[in-house]
C-alpha cells in the first residue's frame, strides 16, 4: 500500500501542477476505489501532493500562477473526496460534538483548515467551516449563535499572530476553548502557547487525534487572558505606525545602491520584511524574524536575487529605527546570519 500511496501522490502532483483537474480527480477516485481509506487519501495523498507543490514554488520550479492553479485543483479534489460514496458511507451521524473551523482575520490560506474540516467530518464531528479571513467580531457572533464545543483556529502566516491573539482571547471570553493550528504558531507550537490557546496541533491528523480525547482546556496556571506584558508593546506599536514610511524609505535607499537592471526587492517584499519585524516585536522573539529572513534569502537566491540585496534592506531599516533598540538588536542579530565573519 505504501508504494501505491506514493504513486497516487506523484500522479496527483503532476496533474495539479499541469492544471489538469479531471486527471487529478480521477487519481483521487482511483485511490478510493482501490480501497484506500478516505482519510488516508486526504492526508497522505492530497495533502502530501500539496506540500510538494509548495516546495516546488519555494525552489522557483513553479511560478506563483502555477502554484495557485495547482492549489485550486487540489481544493476541488478535496471536495470530490469528501463527497465520494466511500467517504459518505464511512461518515456517520455527528456524534462527537460541534466544532467551528476558521482562518484568522487576514489569513487567506484555506487549504489546511479545509483539510481539517473534512477529516473531522469523517471522524463524526459536526463542523462549521467558515473559510478564509474571518474577522474576530464575526467569529464571535457565530459562536454565540451556534455554541460549538471548540474552535479550530488556522493561521499559516506569522504576521497574523496579533490577529490570532485577539481571536483566541475573544473565543475564550465567549466560553469556547481554542485549538490552534498552522505553521504561523511555530514548529513546536510556541506561539500558540504564548498567546494562550488551549491546545495546538501541527497538522490535521494530530488535531483530529487530540480531539478524539477530552476537549482541550488551558491549565488555570497558564497565561492571563492578556498574555505577557510585552504583547502589543511600544516597539510593535511604533513599527505598525511607521510601516508605510519605513517601506518607502527602504525602497529609496535600495534604489541608490542597486544598479539598474539588477534583480532586487519589490515594495511588497520590503513590506513583508517589516511585517515580520513587527510580529517579532509583538511576541518578543527575534528568532521569528531571523528564521523568516533565512527562508527569504533562500527564496530570493533561487530567483537570482543576490543575498547582499537582502542585507542592504536590513541595513536601511536599521538606519531608520535608531530609537527602537529591540528592533535594532533583532536586525543586528539577523544580519550576522547573512554575512560571514569579517
């Protein structure tokens, strides 16, 4: 069966990358018809193919348009698997409780949340799937209307951690525990714990397994509802207020030092860097920024952008943040990872 799973993954990846929706759907149906359990198709075929597509985009083997096309195809495949007779026959009447699954405000990556939704439905949960970019106020209205047992909060991009924090606090104030998931919360879930989530899971299978046990509740000895004192502190507020001017200043500085025609940063790239610096200040963890810059350096390198361009952007930021010692310390630490000693 393991060899067959790999064959299905490869076929699905190839079809999705080519934008061939019909072949992609036929691949998933063939796996189901061959006796592969629906949950295995979702997690070990569709999710695995999607992960490879993301890796291919990061390595510049796929364009943004190709990655978006492939993701759209795999989302259609998820729907087909969820409605296939094998999955429908396996699904019993909801018996484990009710859960709301939503992406935090500003988070548009729905694939992980949709994947969790379908796995939980297979396991007997009644799931309210709210989709992408759910403003916290609307989420709370839904909780008051439906009274779910738990909220599954999905967040893939770390810059949305402040929004996730607001959602976690609001859900708990409404009496609903929060299971956090997604890459934004850190590989070990450190930011989920920091922001006060009741539980964290790195993937859909782990989340479903966790929910098969007692519902998560944060220990009473955990963080207060407001979190550590530094959250939303002075430097985060200052970086937020200055972000547009900082992006403009950095772009002007780069324009003076990068020869015309040489690959460099776009304003969108610089804004992304500023957003990660803000978020690192919010959670008081320079590693968040350093890890992101390491990832971005590799991404840009694969696209022919010299690493010194990224270093120049950090230098320009540093020059404009002389009154923010925490941000400058983070920048200094990060620049050292880009430049060899001497």
